C-alpha cells in the first residue's frame, strides 16, 4: 500500500523483487505509466508494425521491454548518437524511452524507500539506467 500505483502493478513489482527479476518488471511497470515506445507514421504503419513484431509478435508489452533493452544495449555499445539513429530506423520514440527511464527510476526509488530492494543487491544494469537518490 506504500507504492504510489495501482495494486496489480504494485504486486507485479513485489513479485519481481521476490523472484529476483526486477529489471524487466521495472521496465514493464514503467511502460504502463508512459507513452507508447513505438510510433507509426502515416504511410509506414505496416512497416512499423512489422518492426514492432520483430521484437515480440505475440505481446506488445514484451516487444516494448525488448526494444527498450535493445536501445540501451545500443547506447552502451555504440553511444547515444548511434542509438538515436537506430531508434528512428525502428520507429522507437526516444522521448518515450526517456520517459520510461524516468518512471523506472521513480519506481526503483520507491522500492528502495520501503525496503523491498537493497542498494547492494541491484544489478549493474539497473544501476546504469537509474539515478539513485
């Protein structure tokens, strides 16, 4: 009840903590509160849909989580500029990526505050993506 979100998402986050799979669960929870990661320009909707399906063809949420992770993998491997170009080629909104990252950070900070997550237990990948306060 201390988490500032709907009970189902809170339960999902708590389960992610318990099952030690918090990174993808944080991303999924952040997606619920952010704008859509993928965009579809007029005249390119079919191509955008196919690219989204290339990340996961049976779940929009899993496609979003995988695309988000792929974006940050690209940032870590090739830098911000290359990642932005990759995002444009894959119909991914960098503004949405930034929004999801911000919400992830807020959710992680709430989990830290209430003691569900210990700083020393955070995976390096989560630490890189979130500014811990």
